């Protein structure tokens, strides 16, 4: 019985906490509004209250509360049909929100805990954004700039608050950030259904700001969050794939904007994976493999649909991941990690990728084959590097040494692997070895072995004439020699 009572008490306290948090993030009662003659009295009262609020954290909380009141006031006067009065409230809102965030920075710099106020600001600004977007549809064009400026401040303020929160509670910050990103993606889908290009563009910009914030958190908190963030970004990129298809029906220009946002997201994910590889290269290799497979699955679907342009886009996106796959082992070696497992993962993944690319290659028109050959080359170079290293260590296990690839790809791979890496110089010995491998023309002894002194004219001519191919006419006129006529064969009696 006592246990039941304690459980009920715990549930009651939890409910109170949830209500308190909801009250903090809900828009408060507006009170006096900017259209009131006595509004200046409220501003004086607020100034006095702020003056007697001490400490950076307390000041940050105070400014956050006042900023929420300004949003409530703007909403109230717009609903009264007085949008011009909202401009005053929103100008003060921006100032107070920025002051709140500045106080959070100051408190954190002094070693104070700001997690509670940062979380409140992050959730409050999300609510502010929703309210501002609602009233944006209710005001005339001339009054919209103030609302648009305020909504931009809300988004950047939310991202900043999440980064502050991540310094103390990274998991919570990442969770709120991911939730905010999903909110933006859902909103842009609704706007695509309504063919609202203006709002689509704004919401995509919000998504980019929040995604950059999540990427920053993942890179800075790589020990804790890089894996979660990079995996989540794979899902977000897939959402952008779907969004790109939906927005094609709106306009090709909007589809290109989504494509640009997606390209930035892929680059951001690879940056996060680079940071992850410096602490957990095996996990980075797993996520890279899955992300690359998603790109190939999309390419295969586009090939089946006959959409060459989208196919090439997906192949180019895959190539970015394939190039990163070659980096992982180098990153792991740089931190002194055993790269055997990473190389095995890369070798297996690359073999699977090549199998899919071969399948896609057979289904595409001639104009798309070049892009696929290029992607195959990148994958095969990475696979061969991993396989050779594993073979030297005796760790190849059941990984095949070779996989079927196109003849053109084999030639490209040979050239790619011979080429020096950017920023390095080949040794003279390496250059000379490459000269020897070339079938035409055959090198002279001097170029192969420069350390051997050149013999004087007339010395060892028989040996030199055997090793060096020279023209028939020249060989008959070597200095110091004469051509010996061949004796006729005498029949045996």
C-alpha cells in the first residue's frame, strides 16, 4: 500500500513539473498592449523589475519572460486589426531575446549552470515561431517585414539556445534540435501541398539554420553525440529526397533549392562522420556504409524510373560518401587505432556498392554511364586499398580479393592508384620504376640505373646491344664495330 501511495505522489509531482514547464513555454497573457495609452507604464514597471533582478542567469530568465510577453502583445494587437502597433512590440521582442541570450553566454563563461534557462529559451522560441507564423497570414503586406524579422530572430535564437544547452546536457539539446528540424520538414511539406513558394523558401532556410546547429553539436560533442547526429542526418537526407520529389510539382526552382539544402546536409553529415572517425572509426564506417547504400538505392530507383537527371544526382551524392570511405582508415591510423576492422568493413561495403553499381549501369542510357563509371572507380580504389592492406596482415578472411568491374573502370583504377596524392612528391625511385613499367619505348640503361657510370665508347658493346633496342640502321653503324656477315650454312654430307 505504501508503495502505491509513493507511486501516486511521484506521478503527481511529475505532473506538476510538466504543467510548470508547459506554462513557461506557452504565450503569457498580453496585459497592456502597445495600442494602449498606458502602455508606457508597463514598460516602466518592467524596467524597475529588471533593475532589481541580480545575476546573469536570473537576468537571462527575466529577459526571456519579457520577450514572450512581447510576442503575446503583437498577437493581441494584430487580432484587434492594428498590425502597425505590433511593430513596436516586435522590435522590443528582438532586443529582449538577444539580451537573454547574451546573459546566458556571460553566465556560462563564468562557469554558471544555464541548462534550465537555455532549455526554456529553446522551447519558448519554438512557440514564438509558431505564433508569428500564424499571425503572418492575418496582416497586410506592409506590416509583414516586422513579423518576418522577428521570426528570423526566433529561429536563430532557438539554435543559439540549443548550443548553450548542449554544453551541459548534449543529449537533451540534440533531442530538442532534432524535434525542431522535424517540425520544419513537416511544415515545408504542408506548404508544398499548398504550392506556397514564398513560405517554402523561408521554412527551408529555418531547416538549414537548425541543421547547422545540430551538426555543430555533433562535432563538438563527438564522444557523446556524433553517432546519434550522423545517423539522424541520414534519415533527414532521405526526408529531403521525398521533399524534392513533392516540390517538383510546385516549381523546378524550388526543387533546386531543396537539392542545394540536401547537398549541404550531406557535406555536413560527412564532417560529423569525420569527427566520429577520430574516436570510433568502426562506427563511422558502419554509418558511412548505410548512408552510401541509401544513395545507391535511390539511384537504382531513378534508373528504373528512367529519370537520368535524378539518377546522376544520386550517383554524385554516393560518390561523396565513397570518397570519405577511403579516409576512414587514414583517420584511424592517425590516432593510433587498429584499422583491421575498419578495412574489413570498407572492403565488404565497397564490394556490395560495386555490385549495385554494375546492376544500375546495365539499366541506364549511354549519357549516364560516365557518371557511374566514375563512381565505380572511386569504390574500386577504396576496395583495393583495403584488400591489399588486409592481405598483408593476413586478415582478409572471407573477403574476395577481386570483384567484377568494367574494363574501363579497371583502366581508370590503374591510373588512379598510380597517380600521386595531392600535396605529395614522388621519389626519383618511384618515378624511375614507373618508367620501367611502360612498354613503349623501352628505357635506356642510363635512365634505369643512373648510379652506374656510363661506359666509354667501344666498351662492352656486345652486352649493351643485347639490352637496348635500337634501330637496324643505327645498329649497323656503331662506332668501333663492323657488322659481321652471317656465314652460309653448309649442308651435312
